[in-house]
């Protein structure tokens, strides 16, 4: 058969097989359904979903522990994709790649796999790769989220503040978040927290002591901001 290297070759091969090919595709990974086989899910979509073209041209297969679905990017169907994702996510966890050219489908698969691995943190049945944001810094060679590293990072930096708050009945984590939200402005942060500026300065010194970070240094501040980003997830999913 030979190795296909260009878009033109792919379109030609598709024509030979009687299949319409598109310039761009989106890769979705769907959790294995306990109720329905992959073919049943796709057949149901093809019978009931509109526009028909979007699901008619869907390519699909079982890949590792997931169902892999490849949807063409069709401009006139743009408004229908969210409805499609809603339908699919009723079957289980669904991850969605960015749009990619037909030659970049392997990259789209990596994105979908990474997004799927973020579900535990993001706590959503639909995870878009483009919305995983800074978590992409922890993209492993296995195209998954480096949970052990992230947990260790969080435990070393933010968990001590959480533990201190629990023990002393203080609000260091909240104070830190507000301080950053107000661009490290003492006056505005104190006003927001309804505390005296000197009280705020005392809290900041305590925070810097516990975390061993100087919030006036950009490198340290970035580390703390990343820790707080992770705190959003771990505070609602402590395990």
C-alpha cells in the first residue's frame, strides 16, 4: 500500500475507497459504555442526529480502554458540535481534541488522550484539550497528566497552608488568593478582606515563611500561582 505523506494522497485513497475525506478532523475519546457497544452508539447517532453529514462521515474504532471517534470539521455544522458532545457524554467521559489537519490526526489523538487523563482533576464529563490550560505543562510522554508529580508539587507548596488554616483556624489560603487577585496590592487586598493592612502584612510574612517563597520574586510567585490553580481542583476533590 505504501506510506501516505500528503493530504492529496489521503484524498485520493479515500476516493478509491468511496469515502469522502475532509481537510480537518476532531478526535474524541469516549469512555467504554457499560450499556452500549461502540457500533450501537454510532448507529443511534446516524439515525437520530442532525446534520446527518457530521455523523455519517464519522470514523470510529476501539482503542485501548476507550472508544475513538473521528469527526470531520464541517463549517456549516459548527453549531451542532456542542449538541453532539452532549449526546456522547451521556454515555460516559468524553475528551475532545482541537481541530487538526488530516495529516495531524496522531497529534489530535495525543491531545484527546491527555484531556481524558485530566478528568479526575477537572471533574467534568466533557474535557476539551484547549481548556486544560496550564495543566499542559504536565503532559507526559505517555500523553497523560503527571498526577504523581502534580500531587507532590501541591503537597509540598499549598498543603502546608491548608493544614495551618485547619489547625489555627486562619485564612492564609484565602488571603493568598485575594492578594494575588489584587496584583499584590496591600491596600486593595486588605479592603477586600476587611482587615487592617498590618494584619495583611503579617499574614503574608506567615505565608512566605510556611511556603519558603518570596512573593515579590517572579519565579516564586509563579510557583505559588500554579499551586493555587491546582488547589481549585484538590479542594473539591481531596482524594
